[in-house]
């Protein structure tokens, strides 16, 4: 069962984020309120980073719980969290925990490095020059 659960998580990232099929979120989450919340979050990031890509780095399964460590990359071409498009390429880490019942996510927790993302978008870039 653990391998099936891992495959569900892989398929979720590939379908929703990498293929930009946000409307399919309901196929993965059991709770309609969670579906709407996750869709809003997905749209926010995909609009801000049209080339957004999630790479699953590691999956750990324990019974009906899956922990996913991933790397999110993209180029900011849209506004996010009040930050106008910068054209900067970003990369940040995320750890998500999924509880699965009957082939769908019934609980979900996310710990993303949003502070690191914000630093990448707002810090001044120093360009080295040689004399």
C-alpha cells in the first residue's frame, strides 16, 4: 500500500503543478473545502511562476501517511504576496505530509520555505565586477 500512496503523491505534483491541471485537485483531496483552498494556493503560485516545476526529492511512507520533500523552481513573471514580477529564477524547499484514506488525501500539512522565497525575490543582487 505504501508504494501506491507514494505514487498518488507523485501523480498529484506531476498533474496539478507540472502539467498545470489545477482543476484536477478534487481528484486527490477528499474534503471540498480543502480542494478550494489548495486550488487557490496552486493558482497563486502558477500565475506568479508560469514555468513552476516541483521536483519530488524524497518520499517516506508509514502506513497511510506520506512525507514528501520537494524542490520548487520557477521564474517570477507575475505578482505574488504583493511583490511585482522580478523575472528572477527561484528555488525553494518544501516538506508536505499527506494522510491518505480510500485513495485520497484526507489531511495535509505543508512547511514551505516561504521566507527563503521572499528573500530571493526582494534582496538586492550584487553584481561582481573586476577592475
